[in-house]
């Protein structure tokens, strides 16, 4: 651990302190606001992350390499939205090239982008930039013992709040979540709602064929009602436990070292481990979350007690037992596929391998194999998923962050993931070998929590939910700064140079512009959600034999959406919903306003939507008899 140099001014200390406390407060508050899944709490969280980054960048001369990482990575992924000629596009992104040609009937000389939904991809890249900027900020400030302690305590407090809240409020009843008051129930079906975005859902939705006159289209409603405490999805509540509780327990072990006996301290550890796995795996119903949390507890115990086992010569034995366990698992899988497993066991294994979330991940890997170089663009998994599965349900996320990264970003995403893994792996080895005393005990917590959250992200979509994504960014920064930085170019300096000034200015300007664009994106989400609510309301009243009762609401929301659209004119998903809304408006029993032609307007908006995003779900087609 490095001690930070003495600050040059009170202004620098104030800026750094403000940045740390902003992030610490966000870590605690974000899970309480529906995990910041709604658009406005999410924007507030993103603004806090950007402000913390800005305060860090301007407080003192920072490493230009660190400041450049978020900007350079975001720019690299921006190649996904750059128009490319047809010949190149089919070479590096065959799925995307085929989608653009099939849906827009573009000639061979036309250009398209790697992303099949450039507007959604740009939103994801903006959020990727903020996540990386936050991780870099924590990695730099985490070298100060004071700042590091604040962030570690914030994670510990969050874990305690989640446990207490989970025990008090428990699973959502009738789709009611936050403090038993926020109802996500739908209007047509109680457990499905079109007006909640995928990030507020259980990770999947219902695809229904809606007939409007002589046309029909697929209408998607997000699954709701599977929440726990303040989390819209119980499995992500378990992910948050895995990312916080080991940090609190490491603090407990450190603070109680000289006050309590070893048996009492580890007795509390055991009770906390068993109780938290019960809360995540049984009470919250998250099998993957319970296993990830158990893995985090094992990692914490292994890191903290390394010297104890080493002194007794048992560390090698434990390592060999773990290796033998892995070999046995591999052998079992080999025997399974060879067909020599007993039939009852074989059926159980097959049932596990056919589990829905595993299928979602397999679809992600299939997408990667079909377009391995550059993928199909961030936030496009849900658009292509129905082409790989003909089920009634649509899965919004691959339920495996690594599979989805490969599917959407290809080899570039693999390079990003591999670089991150190698960097953190090398730092863990240094921490494992060099960290001693209470510093080792305290900082074993972030490492164990990081392992738990990373493992759980192999079966769920933690980094798509804002509150859990923030936990991940803070943990990455803490574990990266848990050992001294050996490279001078990555450390702070005492003087501003031209290079450092340029890097800081670029980072600050990018952060400001990103937050401004994300504010626009939040407005787009609100307008889109309100329009979908109106369409769903029209479906609901039509179903009960009262057509026309939602006509005024539908007309009002269509007007708002059309007026707003020029502000976000590249958003194909909003254009599609506007077109669907005009189709519903054309079927109202009330005579249309003079000079109003809803069917013509619907056709215009739907054509625009297809040109903006060629793989959208919900484009109307002639109704089947």
C-alpha cells in the first residue's frame, strides 16, 4: 500500500475528498432507488460518477495513461457505429451486413454499420466510458489509506443495509418492490408490463402478436414481479450481496483481531457465511447468487488464513485437492458426453445444461461464432436473440456478461476482457504474496467480493444494472490499487505538464458531454415508456370491449413523442413505437381529425425505424387469417 504524497493545496484535498464521498454515498444510496434502474435515478447516479471523475482529474497532476484509458476504450468501440461500405461490412460483421441488406434492401454500394442499432450502441458506449472512468478514479484515489477506508466502509454499510432490508421486506408481492409501494404490474397481464425497460425486468419479456386492422406485429412486454427488497430482479439482489458482504466481514475480522478470541471471530464468520448464502440462495431464490456468495466466502477465508495454512504445510495439499476437484468435474462432463454415465444422473446433468439462463449464454456464444471479429454492437443481443430461439419469450440479456460481451463486441471485446483479467490477475498474485498483517485482512474483502461478483456475472447481468455496475467499478478500482503501482507513468506527479493538461481536459470535456447526452437519453426513455404505456392501455381497454377509451391518452403521448423525436432523431426503437402507436390510433372508433392520416403516418415512421435499425422486433406485417 502506498501512502499518498502530501497535498499541494487545500483545494486538491477538498476535490479528492468530495470525489470519494460522492462515490461512497452513491454506493450506499443507489441500491435503495430500485437499484437506479429507472431513468432519472440512473441519470443522477451517472452524473455523480462523472462529477467524481472530473474532481479527481482536476485536483492534481494525474497519470495521462490513466486519464486516457476511458476515452481511448470508448473511442475504440465507437468503430461499431461508423458507416462502412458493404464489402467491408460483410467481411468483419456478416450478421450486421445481412441485417442491413435484408431489412433496408440497400444496394451493394450502400454503407452500413457494425451495430444493428447504432443509437442504442452509443448509449452503451457512453455508460462504458463512465464505468471505466469511475474504476480509474477509484484505482488512483484508492492508494490513499484515508480514501480507501471510506470506500471500503461504504461497501460494508451497503451490505448491511441489503441484509436488513432483505430480511424485513423480502420478495416482492404482486410486483410491488420499493418499500412495498412501487408497483410494476402491467395493464394487460399483471406480471408483464410494456412500460418498464428491460433493465427493470426479470431479464426477459413476453412476445405477443397484436392484430391491428389488417396488420399484425410483435409487442414486447417486460417480465416483472420477480424482485427482492428494492431490486427488480432477485438474482441481482444476490449479486449485490456477493459484491458487498465479504468487504464487511473482512472489516469485522480486522477490527476484532485484538479484542476477541479466534474462535469467536471465525464463529461469527461462519454464521454470516451460512446466513447470507441462505438469504441469497433460499430466501431470494437465486441459486447462482448463493453459489457465487459461497465462493466469495471461501476466497475471503483463503486469503486471510494463507499464512496459517502455509506455516503448517497444508497450502500445497489444499491446492492439490482443489485441482483434483476440477479434474473430477471435467471427467464427469467427459463421461456424460461419452454416454457412459448412469441414465438417472445423465438426465439430471442434461436438465442443468438446458436451464434457461444457460441457453441464453449459449445463444450469445453462437452469435459470437457467427460474427467473431466485431460482434453486432453493444445492446443488440435482445434484437438478435429471437433469430436463435423461436420461443414465445424474449431474453433481453445473455445472463452471462462475458458471453454477451463477446456476442456484441467480438474479438475487440475479448481483447478488452483479456487485458483486464491479466492486469488484475497479476495484481492479485502480488497481493497474495506480499500483503501482510491487518492490511491483508482488510483488503481481502474487496478481492473476495470482486471474485463473487465476477463469478455471479457468468450467470446473470450485474453490469447492466446501474447499482451493481457501480459496485463492480468500485471493486475493480480497489483491487487494482491494493498493491503499489510499479510504473511511474501510471502514478501522479507533482507538476502539471502539457500532456497531463491535455489528458485532463479531454477527460473532463468527454465526461461533461457524456452526461449531457445521457440526460437526453433519459428523456427519450421517459417519452418511449409513456408511449408504450398508452399503447398497452389501448390494448387493455380493447380487450375488455371498450375500444376508444384510451384514444385521448394515446393521441397525447404520440404528440409528445413526435415533438421530442428530433432531439434524438437516430433512435429507431422510439420511431418503431411511434409507428405502432399510429396503427392503434387508426383503429379508434372516433373519426380521425381532418387532414390526419394515421395509417400514412404509421408507414412513414415504420420505414424510418427500419432504416435506423434493421433488426427491430415489432415491425408490422400482414395479419394471418
